C-alpha cells in the first residue's frame, strides 16, 4: 500500500485560507476573520499567512479595510504548492 500524505494543522489552515481568499475575488480578508473562520488562534493563523506571503501566494494590503488577498491567479496554484510552502517537500518525509 502506498503511503498516505499527512497534512499538518498548519498546512490544513493554509489550504483552507487560500480557498477562503479565492472566494473573496481580491477583496482583502483580515487575519482575525481567517482565525475565527477556522477556529484557530490569531497568532497561529498570522504565522501561516506570513509564510504564504513570503512564498508570494498571498499579498498583504495595508490600511483600513486591509488584510490578505491572493497574490497570484488561483488557477496557477496547486494544493502541492500550498503544502510545500508550509510543510516542505512531501517526498522528503
């Protein structure tokens, strides 16, 4: 039997956050909304969003009404891209 991919809580949050952002069609979503949506701490979701930002998968929008938005075309991002950003290459596990 082939080995199943284990997804960490961080990777799960990242995948769900990317889906949430894709549904907002460019409108920014605050970290508190992301944290509340997935019932995780704001600190944890903030760290996940920072990693997605560093990878270019999301962009930060500052100021009133700011938050996070997709940093790339959703059609160009794969689940593996998101997974690798948070947990690294699964073949190295």
